[in-house]
C-alpha cells in the first residue's frame, strides 16, 4: 500500500499485518474541521431543493408502480455497471417477459449466460432496496443486522464466478484488497462498523447530506464484506436519503452520476484516505445528488406528461389498441400473448392492436425475429434511456 503517500492529515493509520499493513480509518466525524466554502453550501442548497422537488412530485403524480420500478431499476443497473455488468432495460424486461410467457418466474430461470448473471444482480439490488425501505418504514433503524440481510439479498443466487467470497450475509472472514489498498482486516471490522453506525444513528455532526457522503466514504473504506461492498454502499445512500425524509420513493438514481464519473468517484475517495481531502469528495458527492435529483424530476415530469397525453388520446376508447396504449404505463414491455390475456381477446386481435400502435410509433419490436416477438413502449423508454440533461 502507498506508505510513502500517506500525508500528515490522512484520516487513518497503517497497521502492520503480517508482511503488509492495512489501513485503519479514524472514526467519524473527521478530526479536523471541514473547510467548506460558499460554493459548497450553494450546491448543498441546490441539492436539498431538487430533492424536495422530487419528493413533492413523487407524492403528487399518480404513477403505476411499474414506472417507479423502472426508475429504481435504472439505479440498480447503473450500480451493477460500475462493477462491470453489461445490462440494459431491454435485456431486463425481455427476461421477465419470457418468464411470463413461459408461466414461470425469473428466479426459476437458468443463470448460465453473462446476460442472465447481470440480470440476477440487478433484480437482487431491486429487492434489497425495497426490503431496506420497508424495514426502515417499520421503524427499525439502520443496523448491522439489516446490513447483513441486505448483503445476503444482493448476493444470493448470484453465480459463484461472480462472488469473491464464501461469506454472504456476514462480515468478511479473510482479508481482501482493492488493488494496492488493504482495508481493515476481519478483526478490525466489527469495531469500525459499530462506530460508523453509531455516528449515523446519533444524528452525525453535519448537514444530513454531508453526513451521508461521509458515511459512504467510510463504508467503502472499511470494506466490511468479502464482496458486494460497492453495490451495498450505493444502496445505503438511497436508504439513508429515504430515512432522512429526502426521498418519498426510491427514484433517485445516483449511481448514474458515479458511473459516468467512475474514475473521479474512485479517485476522490482515495485522496481522502491519503491526504484527508474531505472537501473534494464532499463537493463531488453533493454535486451528484443535486444533478441526479433534477434528472429524476425531469424524467418523472416527462413520464407524467406522456401518460396524460395517452389518456387524452386513447383513454375513452373501447378498442384494444387504445386500451393497450394506456396499459403500457403499467406494462411497458409486452408480447401478443400478454396483450391477449390482459384484454381477453384472440391472439389475432392482440397482434392487430400491436401493429396499430407500431404504425403510430407507440410500440416498437425489439427482437428482430418473426416469431416470439417482443415489443416495448417507444416513448416511455426514450424518456428512461436518454442521457443526462444537466451535466
């Protein structure tokens, strides 16, 4: 590890461990006062404002759960991509659609291909996040037990070649490392994590968003699990935002910002460990929250406007095609069989309805096949998949 690069203000020490030394971070809060300038506080104010806008819209907009699920999945996919997964909405919805057509569930499908392995990771993230929110809503506090349950949900069912540990749902039992960085060894993890959770549960010292940023750095630095630390750490950001009243629903996909600025995301945390440069890390993190909150507002408003447009154009009709157009906001990825079953019509009628919406640009075929074709809501996915507009 970078022994010669550890500055006097580094918030941790190197502890000899066999032939190597591991990094033992000082507990939060930082021992020196943070030098946060006016630009930081302006960004913090903007982040708080946009989170408020997002939470308000989440309460006001009458969205089917599937659209919030799509925003949640965007966070899950972006987080998985940071760890090397290659996944998109098409692959995920196609996987589930095929399961519906086969009268099975995604959990029962084989995970033999790289794509299905990536899908398992995304679906696990989604379930873990939902479980975490339900748990916090039931007035259970953030605890080591909850972290273990979330970790188990993240990694259960993920193929062995995707998991670098035999310990799932518990802290690591053997040392791990990230490149030349050796995090706290197993014997040092319990104390470090108890101190971190105590800091959070007792209200921290700074603005809640600042404390969440400090928590994320500290968690990733402790690296308490044998695998899955990055995914769990990013999931905890969303849970803490919800726990602190900033998110009505999990519609902030902060991992998109981290993914698009992956090297900076890593470098800023490394610089804290080496030199104690908390300010650069905090500025990066809060800037990400600010931008992604506005991005979520833009997408939510766009989806709601589109839903209202479809209701005006198609909502009062008894034609299957028109009913299907409105149903896309509950099921944006369909097959003819799904349409036939949903509206209790013949397959030929379902196909005609799909073809009508294809001609209108509402649906598009995504497989390129003549049989077993799948269709997705063109404009809905255009909104979900478009690149960021604010950075």
